[in-house]
C-alpha cells in the first residue's frame, strides 16, 4: 500500500459530472452528510445537488459520498 501524495489529492478533486437517480434514491441522506458542500436533500427528502455544484465543486468527498449511498443512486463521471 502506498501513501497518497499531492497528485492523488488533485485527482480526487478533479471536475466531474454528478448525476442522482431520483427513481432509485431512498432519501438516506448519506450524500449530504458526507459532502454537504455539494449535496443536500430536497423538500421530499431525496438527494439533490446544490446549485452550481453539478461538477463537484472541487470537493474531494464527492466519490466518497457516492460510495456511501446505500442504493447506488449517485453516478460520478470525469468531465
């Protein structure tokens, strides 16, 4: 196992395209808890992106938030 260096940190914050499958989302809120600078919950309790954060906003926690989703409703793809 190798230590993470500065290049790894930059890769984790690279701009991405985030999509939330609202048909799959159950409103567990793990995305908003993990990366609150990118995700929120809407009036129905479902996961939502904060305005202007569709590219992840440089957050290194976006991929972790997607992994934390219990129903895999979040897709994170490189731009």
